[in-house]
C-alpha cells in the first residue's frame, strides 16, 4: 500500500495541477495565445508528433551522451583529486573559477571549434554536470572513516581493495545526490546546446520555431516533453540508487517470496527411555 501511495499521490497532484490550469483559463477567459488549455497542448503534441518524435529522440541522445561523459569525467577527476592533495589544491580553485563563466557564452566558442553537430551539445551538457559530480564525490571521499582505513591497512588490504570496499561505497550517497540534480540540469544543457549550436532538430529548436510563430500551445508542448525527459531521468537515477545503496532504505535484508523460501526442517524428537530420571 505504501508503494501504491507513492505512485498514486504524485499522479493525483499532477492531475490537480492540470485541472487548476484548465479552470484558471476558463474562469478568467485567458486567450489561447497567452495561455492555452491543457487539452490544446496535448492536441498539439498529437498533431505535430511526426516532428516532435525525431526532435525528442535527438534531445534524448544529447541528454544521455552528455550525462555519461560528464559523470565519468567528473568522477575520475574527483578520485584523482581525492588521492592527491597537490592536484586538489591546484585544480579546485580553477574549477570554482570556471563556474563563473556562463555556459551559453561558451557555446559560441564551441560552435567555432566543434561545428554544429552533436559534439558541442554533448560538451555543454557535460560541462553542466561535471562540477556537481566533482564536488559531491570529493565530499564523500573526505568523509571516509580514517579508522576504518587504518584497520583495513593493518589487516593487509592494499590501495585498490581499500578504494573498492571502503572509499567507493562512501561516495555513492553524495554521487547519487549529484546525479539526481544532473538528471534535470542535463535537459537544460541540451536545450542551451540546441539554441547555440544547432541548425535543425531537437526540442529546443522546435520551441524557438513555435515561439516565433506565436504558437503558445506548441511552446508548452515542447516544455511538457522536456519535463518528461527530466522526470524519467530522475526516476531512473533514483531506482539505480536504491539498487546500489540498499542500506539507506532497509537495515535488514529483504524477505524472499514464499515460493522461494526453503522449508523449515525441525529436528526429530529424541525418544525417551523408560525409567530414565529427569
């Protein structure tokens, strides 16, 4: 019942939002070019689905590839910085300084260097994800229990085994926190990349085209699809987090279903001998 409630409650709130949206449009008689009705937005998605479908898959490709590149690069750099104080002291201020540069300003230079293909958009998405991953993984490595590492070394564990069994699990919780944020930021990065480094295709380009035509229903259709991509990405990361860190949700192992449980065998009773005193 708790799992059902976790699914039904958000769906009910989403339905309530759409209901309030439609009510506001009807009560205040808002024109469709200012705020369309939800039905008009969904009708626009159905009408332009032949255009929206390839655009959506292109945005998803940019989202996924940039997400993977940003996470891998950020995790590797964080591990290197965590293992070397010299590298951390030299690179950490530089990383903080790079965050003051607007990503959209970098997009113009990326177009000159990398052209109008997939690469500049992937780089923009990766740059947005990169810094949160580095910071969160570094925090996880900094909070590793020093006594546990000392005990492992005393028992003969090498650097690789210490990293795999002690340091890596300590980074999973902050890492997944960064990944859940990155799942939504990646969509923003993909749209920014399409606005600055794309000539055709992608939901970002579709949004600009409908905006130039004053087709507000088309603009909201692109917004809904972009939101759906971010929500699905967030849910996938949350599911992976539960699988990778089961100790956060349960302190005891899960019980097997009744068809997988082994029958309990009780020991046979020892026969008593007459005349034996208790």
